[in-house]
C-alpha cells in the first residue's frame, strides 16, 4: 500500500503489514474502507473476492491466504457491518500485477465495479455467439447485446449450399469438422443444449478418413504410417517398415529419435524459440522441413520457423526443461505419469458431471473420429442465433463496426459506426467482452496506451479456400487429405498451396454407409468427388493484393491436377478469401500477451475482457471453451480473460490424481478394487487413465462415460502426440488434422 493511499485511509504505517505475498489490514477502526490502492495499483478490488473465489459461508470467514498460489481462495468482507478490529485480507494474485509496468501508471481511480448486468459482446462469430449463450443461460436477468460489423453472423463458420442438376452439395468455406477429443466434451454439451443431436454426422474411427492421412513429398502422396484396422499385424508391420526405409519423407526418423536424448538441452537463458528451431536442435532439419512443417501448415497455415514453441507446445517445452530431453521426459511420464495444468483438472471435473445425452449420441460420440452436421458447421452458429433471438434479454446489433471502447467512471462506453447508414452511435454497458483479434481490440480500446498500436500481439495470415466438386467418384485416395511441407521443389507447388482435404470422406453420400452415423449432407444422386484446396497462409505474408476468384480457381485446379492427376473440369466450385483468419502464436507471444493483459487490466479494471481463437487455441472447440470460461468468470472482477496465458501454470501429475484414494464407493454401494491393483500394469498410459475413469467415476462407467472428457485429462499427452506426431507418434497416425478441422 502506498503512502498516498495510507493517508487517504487515515492509517499509520504500523497498521499495515505486508508479509511474503500477503497484504493484511489488521486494524480498520470500524470503517468500511474500500481496500484498493488506486494510486500505485498495489491493491485489489473487493469485487475480485466474489464469484468462484470463496463461495458459501466458509468463504466469508476472514483469514490469511497465500496469494502466491494459483488456486487462491479469497475471503469475503461484509460491507454492511463495521469491521471493528477484525483482520481483513486483500489477496493479490500474481506479483506481476502488483506493480504497474514502467510507463503504464494508472491514471484514474474508480469506485467498486458495477455488477455485470449489462454486457456487450463484440463479434458475432462462434466465440461471440457462444459467449452470449452462456451469459444469457447463467443469468436470465442479465442484458446481453451482440455487436457484429457485418450483416451476417457466424464468422469463419460459413457453409454454402450449391444447387446442381440433381440435387445440392455443401461447401465449407472455413472449418469443416470438429473433433470429439479434448474441448470437444464442452461442444457436445452445447450440441445437446441446442437440440442438434439428431442432425449430427459422425465419422467413425474405423473410417478411411480417420486412419489415412497423407503428406505430399517430394513429388507424390505419401500415407503417414498408421495401423490400418482392415489389415492384420503382419501387413501393418510391413507397411511401416517400408515407409520408414523407402519413403524419402521418413528416412532417418528412427535413428534421429533414438539419438535425441544425447542432444544438449537448451541454454537456460533462452526464454522462447520457434517450433522449427526447437526440433531442428532435437531431431535435425530434414524431419522438420519434410514432415513437421506440413503439420504446422495444417494447423496454423503458418511458418514453423516463426511460431512459438513455448506458447504452442508448453508440455514439450517443459519436458526438455525438466529432463534435458523430450524422449527422456516421455519415458519419465510413462513411468511416473504425465502432468497437466491444474486448471485442466477443474475442467475435467466440470465435464464429469452427468449430462442428459441420448444413449445413441453418447455411443456414437465415443466411436467417432470427427463430426459435423446435416447442414454443415454453419448449422451450429445458425442454431445459436435462433436460440438467442428467442431470449428477451439478448439483442443483436448487426452492421455495427466498433470504433471506440472507452472506460468511464461508471461504465464502458462504445462507439459504433454503421457502414450502410454512415452514422455513429454510442452505447453504455457495465462490461464488454471482445472476441475480436487482439490487434483490433487494442486499436479501438482508446483508454489503453497508444504505444500498443505498434506492438501487434499476433499476426493473422490470409487463406484462400477453393471448393471443387467433380461428378466422377473416387478421384482421390481414401482418406482425410494431404498436407504440403516447406521442403518441396518449387515446381511441385508453385501455387503455394498448404494442403487439400478430401471432403467426400466426412459425410455419407449413400444411405447406410458403414463409415458414418447420421444424416446425409449432399442430396446429389451421384456421389462424385468433393475437395477443398487451401492456398496462401504465411506464403502470402506481406502481399498487398491477393489472387482473384478466377485466379484462385485456376490455381486450385492446377494443384489437384499435378498432385492427384485430375484433369476433369469441376461441375461446381466455390472460392473464398479468408482475410486475417488464423492467429499466429509467433516467438515472444507470451510476453506480448502479458503486456496486453497488464495494460487491459490497468485501464479497464475487469470491465473489458477478451475471448476468441487466440486465447485457448485456433479450433472451434477451443473458441467454445474460451467463451465458456469468460462467461463463467464474469462475476469475478479484475480479470481480463487472459489468465490462462499469463499466469504460471501449476502442473499436476496425472498419477497423483489417480492415486488420491485407494478405493472408491459407487452409488450402488459396491467397493471397487484398490487403484494400485487396477493400474499396476498400465500405469501412466492412455489406457490406464481410461481404465481409471471407467472403474472409479460413476459418470464414466461403460454405460454413461464420455471419452472426450478422458481425452481432456490427457491434454499434455495429446499435445505431445500432436507435435511430436511427426517425430515419435507419426507412425501411429496421430498427426494433427488439416486446416479447417478443430
């Protein structure tokens, strides 16, 4: 507490004691003092002690709390009675927030923040609509207003229905499928809430789209080695040996992986490096350029030598830091159990709660590799829009481009411009949640330091998608699609394509197709072949203009002609240019986000928060998770929505979670075997976690468990498999999905 604040509170220096992360006001002399140092920003608003922190009567007991812990529980103070000589605590999470960065001194002192009963949501994409849904759902009396700059809602989820002679086909201009793993557990609940279970199309794990994934190197399509359920052990082993010894893309994988532990760990002074540089150090340049760069093209449309290893794959970054070797860390995890961020445990527990899924949906969700909907992924945002418009506390403001977000003494004031009416309007709200890009948010948040305009948090490349439909079926090999790496001769990819998806592979075209469960998307009598070519991404960085639609179509036809041998003219097509569509977590991203977080918190005191595809991940499931969290934590003041990125992650051992108790009593009174007995042979493995959840959690027994939640508990292992997929797990076929799959 600074001297100026102490003078205002009429306290002596002896009345204030600061001890090792605690700030204690022992003697308040019966005065209802608002204990926040508005002058040096070393205090914390009392509103931050509400909501998730200390619910119930226990939370209202005064005491001392270690604020250096990520999971701090904060006491309430009853402002309706005198304090007397009771001790009062102000918890300050993160010493980083306790002292304002140089040059960012707070300029205004505000009163206790208002209740979040009038919330503006900026952006009408999947994050914005999901945020509004969760806000309205949690409090029917809360007013929610959605501002969208364009005439349509849905953002990047955009499905086009194209009519041809004998029916229609669907083209996805953005994402095309969702994955049930990880944050897909939350998406499944949203699907249920919106009544979309019967319209869900599941691609089963045994389908070619789930087992066959390809890369293009150097002049032909190469299947990523993975077990084929249609073949026996000998055939799969032979295919694996052939790929590792004969395909140029995979030569040297085994030897480089085995030698990885002998490579020196990075210098402790290195705080971040690119994904490419990290793996070049660990396993050599060939595998990075020939395989892993293709995986990064598929996820981010980005340059593997620009993206941040620490931000994108913190689990692997930590393995080298703790064990000196990625492979040694993986071996250690197999013996001692992998580690996951403590906050993921809270998410797992939330997803473990019983949910009224239909038995068929639960069964199919468990069996699926990806899923979509009868009318494409846009059906998800269309249903959200329809549901929100039925709620009296939700309003939409379309064609409203936000030009200013100003923090005032009592509220947040927005200025919006209509492109059609060329007029400005002003709106006041208690809180604002921006799902816009960080650079757009900083540009319009004029209460922030203007220096941030020259410090972009994350660049966003532009990607062109070209949908093609051919009347001839099976023009592509069976599978999901292929990705194109950096290290490919220019004459094989002069168009700078990122990859091609085989869209026929994730939707049934004939009734009763054994690879799918659910309705059909396309109504044409002839199955045909449907593809999507992705062009641009980081290859187009710095371009002042992009190809026209006609040029894009020609480029896409050239790509599939050269790579797949398709000479037929498409019967239907659609070309779409997605400007600034995928955030790039470039080297130094974490530091830039910390500065953004500090500035946002200081200037808006929790009234302006952020969510979107740059907070939790670029996938649709990640956006829904980001929306769920920012809405869930809105009643907790002084947050920005970036705590997941800026707070130190408390890594928790999965093994410690598994062995918290030796037995478990089910509701039916049956006592299970001790965990140590049921887990003795498969300790630390995915199957071990599956076994644990099936036998110890009522909500996860065979008749009711949702495997997506189990996958959530394996987050760190999934991240390892997704990235090192091209290193140790690529032979298992766990390479990350192509652009547009979340």
